C-alpha cells in the first residue's frame, strides 16, 4: 500500500475515534441532565395508564333499616265498662266530629271571621325547606371514562385563504385517578402546535390542574382550586373558577364520558354548558346536541353524534364535534372555524394503544 494512502487511512481512523469520543461525551451529558427517554424528548406522555373504560358513579346510599316493632305485652283482661248515656250532641259538635278541618267562626252577618292562629297548621322550619330544595336538585351525571388510547387524524386547514394538509394526533391517558391529554397538529416543515391538559379524575369527571398551548413558546392556565380562581402565565387577568370547569381540551373527554355513561339521557336539542378555560382567558361554551349521523371518512363510514358551539363574540371560535360510539364517544371529527374564514378540520383515520 502506498505511503500516501496509509496516511489517509490513519487520519480517517483518528477522526472517527474523535467523533465517537464526542458522541460518548454528549450521551453522558444527556444522562447527567436526565432529559428522559426519547418519548419524553418528543413531548409524549410517559406514565402508567389503563386501556379499560372506568365507570365514575357515586355509590347508591343504603337506606337505614327500620327499627323492629316492639313486642306487645300480654293483654290484660279489662273490666266491663259501665254504660254511660251520651249527651245530646248539638249541630255544631256533630259538624266538628265529621269535618276534620278547623272551624271558621262566623260573624253576625254570616260571613267568615278571622281564624284563630292556634288553629292553623304549623309551618315547617326554614332549614327543612332548604333541605328539601337541595334534595330536589338535578342528579349528577353517570360517567364512563374512555380507556387510554391514541387517535390519529388527517387535518385540513385554511389560513388567510391558503390551504394546507398536516397530521394530527390525540393522546389520551389515565389510570382512573389522574389523566394526561395531548393534542398535536404537526408538519415536518411547518412545525407543530401542541395543547396539553393534565389533572385529576373525580366522581364528577375530569378536574384539570393545568392547560398548556404551545406553538413556539408555551402559554398555560393554572387551576388554583383552593383559591377558587384560574391564573394565566400570559399575565392576563385571573378568572373565577366555576364548579365542574374544563379546559378547551379536557372538555372533549368529559363529553365522551357523559355520552358513554348514559347515552339515553342526552337528547337532540339539549344544551350542555361548560366553563372552558383557554390559555389566556376563560369562556362559557354551550354545546347544542344534534342528531345522529354517519360520517364518510377515509377510514370508512363512522356513526356519530354531532354537537356545535356557536360563536357568541367577535373573536370566538365555532366548535363542531362528532362523537363516535365506536370510539367510546371520543371525537371522530373536530372542526374549528374563525369568523375570518380560517379553519381546522380534523378527521379520524386510525386508533391504536398508546
């Protein structure tokens, strides 16, 4: 072998050795910094989860047993009563004996006079009235939380008149006590938009703790339940936290649990109101339930129930959902429309275990 080629080979070997050494150092730095597994680096949720649906329902209270009837003592032989001649009853006393209602005194003109307060029926205390009204409040929802899954979508969008096609994914994970949800719309050239929601699972469904929305940088909403408010990292004003509040991602899974838990309870035309917290503010969303229909998607025909949230303000988003029984009522289609014509249309193409 010529000396010149031998020199070249030795140089390449030295360069390769240096490169491998740098790679080893970088791997050691990553491990020291604990950046996590490749799934965590890509932003996916790594956690314990169950793929089974979970019923969220309060136990039916057991009525207390009625006390046993007292045992009667042996009857004593009563003495033979002495007959007493009853007095002759007047017409008034006869009427009182047959009519259980209190007597209303008559005036000399024959009209009804004032009623003696002692004869009025006693009124129940105010506490009893309040308790009765509380008992009459509508019952809570019977919820069936869908099992953990990964849904993939074909996404068609319009921005300022220009159309685009990207990929979408909804990752839903829970273990029956806590949950994580992640909605991503991404393109290998255009980048990605990622929304995340995490919180607790209660008997009333999802109870978000944090909602994030990231394009280049992330803005987030924090549910401060002990203080009864929602704060925002964008330094926008705090919002009061209402009971059963959702964020703009968790509301999809909450609706799925409501439909799956008792599908016959929700009828077409029924309004379903929510406090829907976004990354910078809180909005009141009211979904109107539509009729069942069959979606014609690339994955085939999919029966679904349509819902729509109409815009109430100039900058509000029109939200349309189609919840599919075959997907445990998770959305088979999501369409978001702005007043200026911008639109995002997500259509389900496949599902798989996370």
